[in-house]
């Protein structure tokens, strides 16, 4: 175990005492002893402490030489240790410091710093990996221009890549080695440094920017996998064009390269001009990748590209500002996907993920604000709160000031802070300037933890033809923050008539409403309570609240089930049509769960089943938006229901009630489900476009309900689909259904699938995950057995996530077994992994967030 470190606090931030303006690196690659020579141009920081010692960060380094200007410094004096280098009295003018270190890339199991991934050399420097390569001021607010020379055996690493533009390359006379020199003219922090060397094949293309610059694009993969990079390249070019159109951001180097590696702790990394990706977010063919994989590749490719401006050109001053780059870039990639595919479907997917991950975080012992005040371990900092809730805060900001002022604010931010390390205050201040409003109260979203609860109560007066809406907000206490102040909440709403259609909004001036609120239907709740009286309401309407998920809040409204039925059938806001169905189902399921816990059998409800049936249209005809319908007919997850219960959760009772309702729907609607399943069948060649993916999603949702209602029929249909499918989406959906039906047929199907894809690790990951999520008492033993399978390696993050994380986060009944064995198993894995790969260990601990 590593020793406990002192907490790092935002309040303790101070500028660095020294700045590094230029970094010249010479990296000589060898599998077991790489040599790094770093020449740093350093000067005292006018904002730092005068005559301060120079203290550089290190982590496990072996120093071999240190030269200050022209003087070699004696290592025997204790100048440099594995964890740091200190010069007590450095010059108080610009000086050169040259440091030589020796590394063993093959022994680097942390996958941080310089390491070997298969036969390739690779780096990962965010958040604090550069200090594992050389001694440095390894913090985001030290920005330098980098020139990197890489040298390697030509046969071992014919491809040599780094940040920026290639300025020189060639063979080294008299040797079997070669070199490449890369120069990045843009100042960047050390966490954005990247280097790759290996035997890689490339998929290439070009992109012409709006100003006419011709950019060479390359995606580097293992030889033989070039064709699998075509979708990623297409997504990259679309992202580049979209960022120019939507945000006015043009790419700024001559080349943009992506490298896909199999051993990678994160999804991807936005290093300037050289993005390094987990290969699962690059490689795709119809036979190996699902629709979800294709969509994820598109989103992650875009996310990392968008970082070029929101993260690279403007970085964060310190790690407490992490959401400044990550929350903003998540918002940007969400908007990209919404424009490329279906905005309502994307919004629903994002809110589902937010509630499943971030709301659970807010409600548990790990609750923290979007900009936390302290951290003990930097690897624990990469959370759903920082990323997803951070994106929601920016979405609210846009809602509050409107699209035009938001775009002007973004333009001002990019112009004013280009080439700097900025803060959240810098960012929000740009929107205050372009909108002319104060954001002092809004900043509480960055400093307060917890999910606000918005309560809504209505009173209809038929004689006066008014509807009075009383809103209130309250945020429950979280660890370290017992008292909460009201935040600014944009409440997007509408009034839906019983026959369909939105009512025109007119309000009583007594209670006040701005012109912007009335025209956009977005009302601000910034005090503990607010009353709004709507006029000219001829009949009691259904209240459509928090349209498009307008704020990351929980909602408690006095909607009747008749109201929910109206919203589900007629709301013009697709998000709230979906939400009405989820709320209706949740109420029914919570009653059923309570019955189960009281020793009574679970139950369904005919009114709910009729409302549910309305989602499927008439007579099995294919709905106009199949992707939306697939989401709408998916009941709230077991995690969703656990979150609604809050305390004293019984996962077994939740599963029993939910599966009973699914089975009841499957039996009651079997004819409609089967007709729709058959009508959605297609022999056309696979394409990953949104419309086709939506049809497959709905067809597989129908099969799932059929199977839970009639397991024998479902198993037969799933087996036929498994063997007859022409794509991985349908194949894995069928196998998932079979995996839930115990018996020899399941084991045979799993065995055959493994044999068919034994040579493809990314497909085997799907096979591992399906088995880890089987909700049966024997699954923990199955998981431990799979850890001994040749396909599994505890040293590979993808395999760990596929098996261990899938069990911990995707199998609530077995992870939370009454005997504690499931949670104890995860603790043992984390303790084993932490010394070897603390980043992956930290991610696994997220399973305890609730």
C-alpha cells in the first residue's frame, strides 16, 4: 500500500515560484532502459516568492546527470531523489537546467508516464505522469513550448510520434536506429505531453479548414486493423467541421494524429496534436462493434478533438478547475452528438447517465462539488460530478442567458484566455460580460455539493381560469456541507391540454415574469420558493416541468396518473414524454417493491399497461422515432429505483418487482411486441446511422420483453437471432437475453461465442461483461473463475472494467449480496491493484458511491 498523502486544498493555491518557458526532450527508447534528457529554460516567476528554492516533482525516477547552465551538479549530495529534485539557491535570472533520467518502460504497470503497451511505447501524463519521465514543475499552470527528439530501433519502433509538427527525421548512420523531431509551437502544461513509438499501421486522410489550411490526419493502430479506423476518421472530420461552424474554432497544427492502444487507463487523452486512445474507442467493424460502440467512438473522438481549444489552448490553472476543461468539453461533445443524431434521444441518454452516476454520487459518502475544495488522491478527482454535472452547469448557463449571449461569451473566453491557464471565475465572467447579468449566486453550482430537490404544487381555479404554480427548492446536507444556500435553477415548463397541444403562457404581473421567461418558457427559481399564476387557462392542463432536463435536479410534483398519461401521449417535449412514462412506472414499482418487502407478491396495473401500450403505436406499425420509443419502453433501472428509495434499499425486492412488471407487460402485449419485432427485421447491410440504430434498438427491446414474458419463446427467438444476425448489435443483444435464462442452452451459447471471437479482445470484453451481470447467486463464483481464463488479465484496464467493474456496477443484487461477499471481493481487487495501477483502482471504488 502507498503511504497516505496530505490533502491538497484549493485555498492553498499559490503561483509557482519558477516558470519553464522551453522544454527540449531527447528520448532514447529501449524496452528495459529508456534514457531521457530534458533541457529546461527556467526563470523566476515575478508572481512567486523571491529567492525561493527550485523544487521539481518526481515519481520513481532514477537520475543519472544534472547540469545547471554549464556546471554539473553532484548527485551524491542528495540533490535528486526518486520523488523530487531540489536546488536550494537557483539563479535569479533565466537559466538552463539539463536533467538525465533512466526509465524501465516494460516494468511500468501503472500505465502512467512512459510505458510499453504490447510492442509499442506510449505515454500518459494526465494528471501527474510527466514527473515519472523527468523532474519537472508538474502542474497545469506551468506552460512551455516543447521540442521532442525520439530515437529508437527502427525495427522495433518504425513509427515515432509526439506533439506538434514533424520537423526532422532520419536514420542514424552506422546504427540500426532512427530518430524523429517534433515541435509544438503552442505553450502547454506537462500533462499534455505525449510520445508514441512502435510498429503501427496508419489510416490517413486530410481536412481543409475554413481558412484553407490543409491538415494531415492519421489514426495509428495495430497492423491489420486499419479498416477498423474508418468510422473514427469520419467522426473526426465531422467534429472538426462542426467546431468551426458552432464555436468558430479552427485547428491550428499541420497534423492531427490519433494512436489506439490496448493498455490504457482512460477512454482517451487529448494531448496536443497527438491524441492517445483506448482502442475500444477507435476500432469498429459491424461484426465486432455494436451501435453503442459506434456512437461512443463518435462521441469520444469528438470530445478529445474539442479539447484542442477547451483544455489545450486554454487549460486549467490547477486541478480544482478540472471541470473548466472537462465539463465544458462534455457539454460540447453532447451538443455535437445531438446535432449529428437525435437531440431528444441524446438528451434522454445523457440525463439517464447523469442520474445513474452523478445523482448516486451526490447522495452518498463521496458527494463533492463540481469544483471541490480539497483532494487526497488526484486519481479520485475524475468523477461524474466534475464531468457530467459540470456539463449540466454550462447547459444551465446557456439556458439562462440565451444562445446568442452564450456564443458571444464563448468567443470572448477563447479570445481572452488563449494560451493561458484559467479558472472557473475567468470562464463565467465572460458570460457575465456578454449578458450583462451577475452570476454570483449561480457560482454556488460550483461550490455546493448535492442534488437540489424542486417541489411543484399546482392549484387550478376553474372560475378564474387560473393555474397557480408554487415552486420550491431544497438541497439535502452532504458530507462537510450541512447547510445549503438556494441556487439558480432554470425551470423550463409548459402547460399541456388534455387533448394535446401547449397552452400559450400568460402570467399575472403580481408575481412577475420576465419577457425572456415567457418567450422561452424558462423560469428562474433562485429563491427558496416562487409562485407563478398562469392566466386564461380554460381547462386544467397537465404541467410539463423541467423540459429537456433543464437542470440537474430531482423533481417532486403533484402530477396525477391522469396527468402523466396526458404528458406521455401529448407532450411536445420528447424528454418529458419519456419522463412521464418513467415517473408513472416508478410510482407503480415503488408500491410493488413495498409489497414485496411486506411479504406480498409484486403486482402490475392495467391502467399503466394501457399507457405503456400507447407508446408502441397501433397494430405493430413502426413508430416514427424508433430510438425514442426504445428508450420510452425501457422501465426505470434497478439503480434508478434504488435511488428513489434512498435508504434501506433491498436490491432483491427491487429486482423481483421490476421483473414481474416486465414479465406482465411481455405477456399482456405479446402480440404487439412480436408483430413489431418481425416488422423491424431487415436483411439490409449494416450501417451505424442513427435511424438504423434506432430500429435495431427497438427491435431488441421488443425481443427482451417477449423473452421475460415467455422465456421459452424468447430463448428460441434469441437463439435464431444470435445465429442469423449480420451485425454485433443484434448478436450481443440476443446473447444478453440468453444469458439471463439458466440452463445448458445458455452455457452452450456463451461457449460458442467465446470460441468464435477468441482472437478479438474487445469482443471478449462484451462476453465477460454479460456473464458478470447475470443476477444469480453463482455469479460471483463465475466471475472469480473467469479471472483465471486466458482472456482475462488484471494488468489490462479494459479486461478489469469488462469483468470486475461490470459486476460491481451492473449487478446490484449480487454485488450487494446479504453475506457481503460481493463487496468484499471488490475490496480485495482494489487492494491488489492499487500499488500497481492506482488509476484503475480508484475508478473501481466508484462502485461504492451509493
